[in-house]
DNA sequence: GTAACCAGTATAACAGAGTATACCAGTATG
DNA sequence: CATACTGGTATACTCTGTTATACTGGTTAC
C-alpha cells in the first residue's frame, strides 16, 4: 500500500466515525434481498390484500406464471410470506404477508413516491414488440 | 371476460379510487431506474463525496472497472451525474451528483435503515470462492 | 528503468434472471 | 361436451448483467 492510499484511508475513517462501510453493507444487503424485477411488486400486491395466486398474477401485468411461482416459493422459504392451503373443493391457496414482509413498507412507499415525482423524466427502453 | 372477473375488477376500482395501478407503475419505474447491483451503491458513493473514478471504485468493494465505467456512462447519459474533466496533468476526472441523483436519497436511506435492522436475518448465498 | 498511480477500454465467457409456450389435474358453468 | 376457472409444473430458450483478465497511454516517484 502506498502512503497516499494509507493516508486517504485514515482520513476517511476519521471523517466517518460510524463508517460508510457499514452503510454500504446494509444497502447492498437490502438490494440483495429485494433484488430483481418482481420481488417488490409481489410484496406490494400481497400487502395490498391480494391473496390468491391468479389474483396476484393478474394484478401485476407482465409477470409470468413461472416467475410468480418461483418468487413466491423463495419468499416463503425466506419467511417473507405464508402459504395457506384451504382444503375446499377446488383447493384454494392463500398467500399472506408476514411482519418481516411488511417491514419493506417504507422502502416501497419511498419508491412509489419517487416514481410518481419523476414520471416524466423516465425514458424506458422500448418493450419488445 | 367472465362475470366473476368483471365483478372483481369493479370491486377493485371502487375500493381503490386512486388506483393501485398507478402505484404499481410508479414502483416499477423506480425499480427500472435504480435496478441492478451497482447503481445505488454508486449513487451513494458519489453523494458521499467520492468524486474520482478510482476513489469510487475503491469505495465499493467487489465492483469491477468495467461495471463502474458502464454504469457511470449510462448515469451521465441519464443526467444522474456530471462528468468533469480537469485538464491537469495527468488528466483528472470528477463525477458529481445532480439534484436528480440526490432525489434518491430517501430511498437509499430507507434501504440502509432496513439493511441495518435486518442484518441478522439475511442468509446470503455463499460467494464464489 | 521499473513500479505504481490515473482513467479507463477490449475481449471473452458465464450464470442466472426472465420469457415463451405448452401442459397437468381437478371443478364448475353453460 | 366444450370452455374457463383453480394453482401451478415442464421445457426450452434468450438476453444481458456481471465477471475475469488483460491491456493502453500518460505521469510521477524511487
């Protein structure tokens, strides 16, 4: 390590008693958990009261059965949601949010807020036709 | 369309005067803009005062030169950051955040908050060794 | 002269997120 | 009997974000 780099590091630590590193780590952890195109929309749908598979599917235009199925499975494994089978006929399935899941509420809210505020600025890549 | 589905839709609209659809759209727009593994960490780094290429690179462990270069280029194209060349010798480059970029502050803050609160719950897939 | 810094570019390859399409068993509706 | 609903699975494929590795040109320090 060069002296320059060393001095930079010392300066950084001194100016950051609570360390930027922890914040970066926390940020990256969160990105890891809610990463991907569908995770947050699904959480949002379930928190908004959509419980049934097809109901969630319909509420998120563009998502495929496969992706929804996969995400739900993983989210159940990670204790984000609860899957309940109602032994009626035909069998019904209900997905409900755990409190862990609802802890994303503030993030989702902020993101909706941002999206609404900056609607006009966004130029999406054209969807495949 | 079946009567059932039709009734469901009516019920949904009635219970949602300000329409969940707009919120979902806003959420997906935001996901689209800040999507990916590196976008938010880079924004965070620049907002925290890291201006120089190598400085940003060093502040985000794991990122490659290529990814940082690509992201910076795209972010500049999208008016998220400003790239300034200082004609010294050797040439220096400074990246600074636009106010548009800083508008992600609240989202990043919420995500850091979440990450810190749920640190222990996260089981990351083991990194490649 | 060689090692390290700056700000990147080039090339190739990979992994997995995401898409497309079809299909299953079971039930109810007309 | 055909159609449409339920909650999904199976197979195959694409795409691109991401990684890995090497390299460039110019400058400064030892």
